[in-house]
C-alpha cells in the first residue's frame, strides 16, 4: 500500500472515532477511479457538523482534505459542482451524505432555456465578429458557444455539464439519451470557429429546442434566424 493510501486509511479511522465528523468522500480522479496515475493525489471531503479547523487544506499534500459541512457539500459553487458527480462516500455515518451528493449535482431541466439562449448569443457574436474580420474574437466566441451548448444539452437531461477533462468519460460511462453531443463537430468549431460548422450545429440545436418546448427562446432571435441557420450570408 502506498504512503498516501495509508494516510487515507488513517484519516478514515480518525473520522470514524470523531463525533464531529459525519463522513468522508473521496473525489477527483481517485474518487471516480479513472485518470489515476502514479503520484495522483487523494482529494477528500471531510464532512463535519461544525468547522473546527482540525483538518486544514494543504495544497500539494498527498491527501488534500477539504472540510465542509453537509450544507456546504450540498451547495458547492457552480464551478465545482461536477466534482460531486458519480461519487459514493467512503464513510457516511447518518446516510445523509449520499443524498447530499445527489442533491449537489441535480439540475432542473426547466432551466435549460438559459444556457440555450447563452449558446445562441455566443454563436451570434462569433458570426458578427467573423464578418468584421475579427478572427480571434470570432474564435473565442465560437469556443464560448461550445461551453453553453454543452450546458444546454446536459441541463435538458437534468445533469451538469462535465468538466472538460471528464466529458468524453461521461459520455462513455453515463451516456445521454439520443445522440445530442457531436464531439467531433464541437472540436472542429472550437479549433477553427468555422461558420458553416456553427450553422449546422445551430440547425440541430433549433430542432432539439423546439422538440423540448423551447421554441420561444429560438424565436426570440428573429429577425436573425435565417442568418443563424446559414441561409443568408
């Protein structure tokens, strides 16, 4: 057993004996059991009843502990929420931690209209900047549109957009229903900002949005829909 694994076992033994600790959750690469290499650290949430500062976070430690209350685990900031996805607690004294992990990654499909609108906005800006000859700005906007497209598609299914590192893994291990994430096309858009590729993606997004009752978001972009569809250059 590696020294880090020994440290984790020691932490778990200490946590079991500590009445202030509700549980322990291993997250990151080791928590999901993939992208683990020699030297990968051990990222651990220690869920406590109250903060006492007994297990401070030390960046670069073999075992990096993040002390959180149950409410803090459940309400991670948006940029970190996916860290909770597909995890099981290593210690859960009350049964509440497993529920908090599920609550922390839940997405209301009714909110999908917001990232849909953000996707169209970024795509629209990319087209405008491309026409102005602002190639870098157009590319950056195209890349932004990919992020919002993914937010939209995952939200439709009540799920969080994965961290970029975990996107392909997510689609392989926990695929979305249907074929809504064209990774090769998204890569071409992110690398080139090609307006024809973007228009093709928009047409598919429009179809999907209307099927899911979000046609009003698309219609809000009149009178530019023909341009967004690639019908007018």
